[in-house]
C-alpha cells in the first residue's frame, strides 16, 4: 500500500507497482523520515539506504560486496540471468575487469560515434515524419530502443536480423532482476526461458567467432589474454548477457527519461536547443541524476560493517536507493527540478551515482553517455518542440525503471 498524508511511508512501499509512474514522493518521504529503513527487519535482514552520503559510502565500502545466493539475504532470487562482474568480489572481479578492460577500450566505444550519429539523425527524421502524418510518435519504439539496441548488437557482432530476439531477451532478463516475490509466474518463466535462449545463442556465436574472428567486441574478448589467462566460455556468455542488459535496456530507459523531462519543461529544451554543443553532455548527466534507469543497487555484507547508522552482519542485505539519493536536497539544490545546466559549470555538484562508485563503476558508462548525448543533440538540432501527446506509461520493472510508452508530438 502506498503512503498517504495520514500514513507514514514504509520501506515496503518501494515494491508497490502503483508508484512506478512517480516513485519520487515515496522516496522523499522515506529519505526525510530516516537515514535507513529495514525492508526486511527479521533474519535475514535487508536495509534500505535513502540518502546520498550513505549511498555513496556504501557503494565504496569493501565490507559490502556480493555473496553466493545461499549465503545472502537476497537468496529468494534465483541466481540466473545477469551475473558476471556484477556479482563478483575481488579477486575474481579484479581479474574479470582487467581482462574485459583490455578489449572494451575508449577507442572501441568512440569508433561507434559516427554510426550512432547517422542512426540518430535517421531515427529523428523518421519520427518527425511519423509525427507529422499520424499526429504523434512513441519515443520508446521509435527513438529510445532502436539506437542502443543497434549499437550494442553491432558492438557484439550480432547480425541485424537477430536484434529483435535480443530486445525480447533483454526485457525479460531486466524484469528478472526484480525480487522474485513481485514477479508473476509468467515473468518467472520468461526469465528462465530467455536466460536459456540467450545462453545458447551466445555459445553458438562465440563458437563461430572462434572459427572466424570479426571486428567486434566479442571476437576481441575471445582473443584477449594476460599472463596466460583468458576468459572461459561461461565467462564470455555472462559478459555478453551483461553487455546486452547494461548496454541496451538502461540506455533506452535513460533516453526516454531525458526526452520526457525535456517535453515537460520547454524552457530547459529551449536552453538545450540554443547551446547544443555546450549542454548536450551536461543534459545527459542531469538525466542520469534526475530520472535514472537503475533505481536500486544491491549489496551483501561480507564482513561486519556500520551502514546508515546501523550495524550489519555478514549475509545481511543493503539496498542502496540511487534514485532517492539523487533527490537529496542537502546535495543537489532544487533536487526535484530538471536543469540542463546543473553539471555544466565549474562548480558542478557531486557526481551522481547512476554508474556506481568504487570497483563496480560501470565499464559501459562512456557508451551510454555517447549514445544519449548524440540522440539529444540530434533532437535539439532538428526538432523545435517536443510535447507530450498523452501521459506516458511504465513497465512494471522496479530495479531498472523505464517507459512502456511515451507518446509525443514533434515539430520540425
């Protein structure tokens, strides 16, 4: 049940599907009520952190890592789907990140900029024409999803004809990141089916790339080695799944959130249009803060630790509410306001937490920034006005939140 004026917010409110459209008032109520809340107050306990300082500290605390599902407070979630570096501790995490970093370089990401720019212009022009003819266009289907899906599939060397399957698998796996208790039987089945399907697909693709390497990241990951060490088949598959979900789903949702914020605030869009070269990148940072794709980061205590003013013991869970931390008024002035200039000046606020901090900082952050910046710049250059044609709808996803539909009218 969501909170009302007469009923204080409860930690369990974050699981209520009815707040998906706008969870931020609930996050604010929890943040203002206390530094930390117990989502699960009995063994095995799970704590919510709601404020920026506590969240930033927890993301970098070596006592908070990941544990085998059976030893974790999050053991109700089956260990399938997205794994790899996301759920590894040092030294395994250190080894994997070192090997992947040798292939997933800034140069490889930058090489996709011309392709992304050309595709962004093509998508925006097509959306403008569709809006002119039909009266509106869906940002999700026509802009936010096609761009990152094409780029991530190109990065992995996935043929264009297989992109649709990858999109379905990514959606099922992303929903599967949410607690099992909120998943329907159909969603649990879809998670299992899509995990098996993408595992089989990637195993076949890896075998083909071993026989005939291509100019793609998967071929590079197969070839990369250091001091005789190389990635195993299971590790390659896990990394492929991780790149699909992190490189596609989160970026698609980020683009949708950015476009919605600009549509709701014509003054901010006018600022972006007046100074696109200067403000496109800061606008991406503000979108990452204001309405991030990833709302929660999960950690398990691997040692005794003090978190949010409380003691946690090994095996207990900590759920870091990134989206709540980003609206912390003690850190971000007028935190509930979208401001494309917030990260533009020499006195920019502290960094947002959307890509994490510490050893798990997102390797794909440069790619997500590049794609979103290019699409916002293409909109600013070619679209004079963005108006909501109807209220957007949201998918049921909790951890990675995004639109189901975002109907807008575009004016050339």
